[in-house]
C-alpha cells in the first residue's frame, strides 16, 4: 500500500501544479491578492508530496520491493545499501523523479528567499515554475511512471549497471540536476517579466543571484562527472566530448554568458534584449539536454531511455517552451528596446565581446553534437564528430574569451581608452613575459603548456593587482568582487591543469609478468602479480603493484578487474592522487603464464582541473551572497 | 480500483492546508514601486563606489547618474488599481472539490489495474488455467501490455498450448522486440513446435538476442545450442565456455552447461 501512497502523492503533486498555474494567475489577472498569494503554499504543498513520493520510492529500493517494476529492473538484494539508495536515480524513471524533486526544491527556495522581490512578480515566477513542473510531472506519470507494478514480483531483481555502482552516482546526478533545473529559475524570472510587461530593475537585480547559484551547481555537477569518469572508466580521461557531456556543457556556457550580461543590464541598463535571450537559451539548452538523454537518440552510459514516445513528449515540450518564450519575446520587443547608450571601448563592450565568444563556442559544441544526429535521422550517412573537431573549433574560440576575461576587469564603465589600459598593464605584461621565458628554460618547451603557464601567471598577477588596489582604496569589501577573483583564478587553474595533463601526461599499455618493473616519469612500477577477489555482487581479479621512486616505496596500488552478476566486466583503476600528479594503474586482460596487460598513466596536475572547477563554483557562491542582495534601504 | 483511507486523508490534508491560507493569507512583500526605488538607490550607491575605485571616469559619472534617475522615473509610472476580496469558504470548497475529483480520476487512470484486481480477490493462488483467463481479461483492457502478453505465452507453454503461446509471444514481440527474455522464450516455443529444431526463426531470434547482449549467460547457452544443431561444434564450445567463464561458481545452471560442453568434447574426440 505504501507504494500506492507514493504513487498517489505524485498524482497530488500534479494536481497542485495545475492549481499553481490557475489560481495565482487568476488572482493576478483579477487583482485578488489572496488568490495570487496562494502561490507559495501551493509550491510548499507540491514539494511536500513530491518529497513523499521520492522517499517512498527510495524505501522500495531499500526494502527490496520487487513488486515495483523499476526496483526489480535496477536493484537486487546483493546491492550495497548506498547503491540501493542512489539507484533511485540510476535509470530513466527515477532520474526524472529526481528532476521534479529538484525543481520543487528550487521553487521552495525561490518562495522562501525572495522577501525583497515584489509580490506580484514573485507569484508569477512561481506560476511559471509551476508550468515547467506540470510538464515534467505529466511526462513522469504518463510515460515514465516509476511506480509501475509487476503482477508477479520476481524473487530477485536485476542488477544496476555496474558503471553506476559507485559513489559518483550518489553525488553527480543530484548536483548536475540542481544546475540544470536551477536554470529554470532565471527563465521563470524573465518569462514573468515579459508576461507582466514590466522589464524593470527588480527582475534584473534578483535574477542574478539565482543564476549564480544554479551556475555554481552546474559547475560542480560537471566537475563531479568528469572526476567520476576519470577514475571509473579506467582509461584516465577527464573529458570525452561525449554528446551527453556536451549537453551539460552547452547550458553552462550560456549561463556563463548570462551572469556577465546580467551584470551589465543590472548596473548600466544595457543589453536587456540579449540578457532575456540568454536566459531563455540557457533553460532551452537544459531541456535539449534532457531530450538528447531521454529520447534514445544517443547511445551512452547516460542515455538510459530508448522509448520514442518519451522523446516525442520532451520534443513537444521543448517546442512549446522555446516557441512560447520567443513569441513572448517578440510581443514584448518594444519594451526591451530601451537601453542606455554604450561606447565602443568600455567595460560593457568588453563583456559583450566575451558573451559573443561564449555563445559562439556554445554553437560550435551544438553543431558538433547535433550534426551527426541530424545526418543519421535524415539517412544521409553516419559520421563521428570527436575530439579533433572540438579541439580544432572550440579551443580557438574560447582562448580569446579567456584573454578578454583577463583584461575586462581593468576597464572602466561607460567609456575607457586603450592607451590607459595598455599603460596600466604594461609592467605586468613584461613581468609575465619574463616568467614565461623562465618556464621555457626550466620546465618545458611545449607551446600549449607555455601558453597555459603564461595565462595562469597573468591571471594570478591580475587578481593580486585588483585585490591590492581594492584594499588600498579602503572601500567596502564586496563578496561579489572577491567571488569574481576566485572564479577567474579558477579558470586559470583549470586551463593550466588541462593543458599540462594533456600535453605532458604519459600513458603506457604494457605486458607485465610477476617481478617485472617499468619506469615511467621517474617512478618504478613493480608488478607483484594478480589474485582472485570476491564480494557480494561481483567477483574478479586484483592486481598488486609497488611504486618506487629512487628505490624508496611510494605506494602500493591494487587495480581490479571485476565481473558483475550480469556478466559485465569492469575495470577499477587504482590511483595514487596528489596535487602535483596522479599515478594511475588499470588492469587489462590475462595474457597467460602469469602475465597481464597493464595500463599505467602519469598524470601531472590533473587534480588542478577539478580544483579549478571548484574554485569557479565557490566564486559564484560568494558572488550570490553579496551584501547588496540582502541590503535593506529605507524607501 | 482501490481508494484507501490514506488517499482520502491526503486529499483532506491538502484541502485544509490550502484553505488555511485563504483565511489567513500570506502578507504581500512589497510593491513594484518600493522595490524599484530601493534597487535604484542601491545602484546610485554602487555608482559612487565605482567612482571612488576609479571604475568610471568622472566626466561620465553624471551621465550614469542621469540614467539611473531616468530609469527610476520610467519605472514609477504604474497604474493604481483596487484590490478585490474573495469569499474564502467558496474558494476552499472549489479547491477541495478540484483536488478530490482530479486526483482520484487521474489515479484511477494510472493505478495498476491488474494488481488491484488481484487484490480484490482472495489470497488463494490461481491455477494455471485461471491465470491464463485473468491474463486474457487484462489484455482486453490493455492490449499493448508487453509483460502480460509475455506471461500469457509462458503460461500457455506450461499448459502445452504451443501454437497459442507462439501467437502470444509474437504479440509481445511486436510491442517490444528487444527483450532478451522474450526472444529466448519465443525461440524455445517455436523450436519445441518444430521438434526441437532451432533452425529458421528460432535461430534468427537467438542471433538478435546475442547482438543485444553478447554477455548474457542464457543467450550464450542458447547460441551454443543453435551452433550445435548446425554441427558447428567449435562455435558451440566457444559460446558455452564463455558462458561458464561469466557464470558464478554457485550458479544452478552451471552443471547443465558443463554437461553440454562435455558432450561436445566427446563428440569432437570421436
């Protein structure tokens, strides 16, 4: 009966979504504040029922209730308890329930932390979020119901995909969804402002902190996914340009453009049309990502739905959202035209250039992701767009964006001149050039790495200079400013980590017999052999390698080769992590006579990639809690 | 359809919760005008701060200040309107009725009908022939229910009605042609109907299953049988050895495959 309560709670959540669309809208239209103010309780009630539903499903996993089809297909009695809990979102239906659960949490957050937003605007924002929630609840209940039952429950369930039997599943999807779904909040702000025809200071001011928070979550989600893939897939990569990865990266690029565009619109009242389009674009891309993953058009570890009906539903929803938003945009275009003038060389223009580069970079990723799918759909042949395309197209676009990022914080609002900037920065540039020459002599002659080192030093100097000048001016300490510095430095840390690990990393795929040793980057990897290994839900082999440096033991590594109940083989890499380098070993196949194939990687600065990502997210969070979003000024 | 007291309680709770806020509405935060005045004052302060930090040139300060004042002036042109009251009791009843009718009708559409039917009856297990009838009844209501077609086919095999079971499996196959379990059951039923021969359609179905999941133990076992029927003993051996490699030691079917493998090896020796 408990399962049916969870099911009914989901139905009630759908009913609350309908009420959320109808009643506050009626209240706003007829000027009846009591009805309009009902938006908050409706959001709370909806969240309550979705929470009940979510935890009932989790309970079904934890208690091995195989009468629920979704549980029977994705869990069994031997699965460790952590993976049973995270298996809730390990496949299509549950992950969609997580989607609506996260959306309801965002709605609650908006309703609680928006005391300074005018009530009429807030009620409409919650109504727009209700429309999004309605679409997804309908999708969930009618095409992807996680509470579907089996008439004859099996005694044992199937196995969760072994790739997903990992701590990464517990944290990566919720974080990513917080970011994905979070972009519905700036979208709701923009749509509400367009519906009301009041494109004033309020929505601009309050859209920014919500965009920053969702962007921070999206960053953490992407970073966690990259880290998970790195240690779980067993071949040491951290980004694969997989279409599903791209699906999360595209909204990230647009959201990055949006937070910068918002700062101009908010402060100087310029680029409002552009800001509105970016907010619509960000959420539309997160819906596009959902379509790509759920429709079955993609084949990857993420794409667990292969039902065309589901794809069609999301496609229709996508068209309604994008088409409706753009129609609204066209209708209100006159109101958006009023912009304060901007001169050609100013901070505003610098941020606009940065925006254009980010959006162009996003379009290059979009093209590389969709082009093979479109060709395939039209039966024009199969092509594969991979790393060479993205390296050749994406990097030349994003590099100038990073350079602009370094210069713009030194530029003035309204109008500036190149001469002032050049003279202001001349000394730093000379110093940075000198350091690059030193790096060329003592570290490497690899051009990509030298560029990354130069960029990193440049950014470090820029952060120090900005910080010192702010301290000297004795002005009020601003978290937004501090956040910007951390995030920009995070980009430089990321670029340095990515360039060094890609260019200077070493990879060896070798045959090793017991007692044999292999030297890589000054480390001796001694193969001690392989033993059998068994746990509840898998059995396999465990390798044993001793790593020595200058004949002193550094670490012992135990890579594994597992065979799960489904028969799916899995490679569990053994990693010795550190801030300067990772030593990474993956066990391959037995080659007979006690010999095994072993993959050994030396990954310098690989941790900097994720450290940079975390710094970006931290910077965004600092900016989101800046005092101006909490300041109360007596009117 | 079962509507339990818990569900009624959930509807009542929802209605009371919303009615509470109709009688005691949440206070309005602030008006658009107040909000815009506050924000533009903040913008003025931020402009002063930018000026002191050298982020805006002195000659443009006045222009930027004028822009803030102009923006605020345009935002304060609002239309005054009177708020209208509502009758909380009427709205409470409307909302309660709406929740009750809509949630129960949506749930009646979505709830597991087969399960509720079986719950209505006694807990006594059904006989195989009764099960077949129940499954057929369910299929009249849900002709596109893949699981029911598959189960009907399996029940008919158990009753020895091979022709009927093949028809049922064929219906299930049309709904979902990628279910491995179905492909194996279906091919076994056809093979049984053609005196144990896996040639023709059974072979195609096994090959399809193998293409979908080349690591499945059951599929490998059946693929071995198909190869053995075609006298390709090396291939049959390869499939079964792979199945044994993938199987846990405690797997109940291990002995069956080992026996089949032994037979093949004996044949090869001869």
